C-alpha cells in the first residue's frame, strides 16, 4: 500500500497546534512559579525543574 502524503493544510494545522501547546505550557509554568517552593512541592512539582524549562 502506498504511503499517503500529508496535505499542506494538515501540516499547517499541526504546526499551529504545536505552537499553541508550547504557549500554553509556558503560561502554566509561569503561573506555577508564582507559588513558593514549599507549595509547589506539596502539589508534586519540582521548583528547580520548572525554572529550568525555559
């Protein structure tokens, strides 16, 4: 069976989705970093790891 090429529009949509996901991840990370380290640890986050993912 021949491999079907993905269309231009599908590739564009995938790129938009990926960009929006990265934007949402940055937003959430920055919001989480407004909490103190103890609170972050209480909820299972590693503050150093959050600060390192820029």
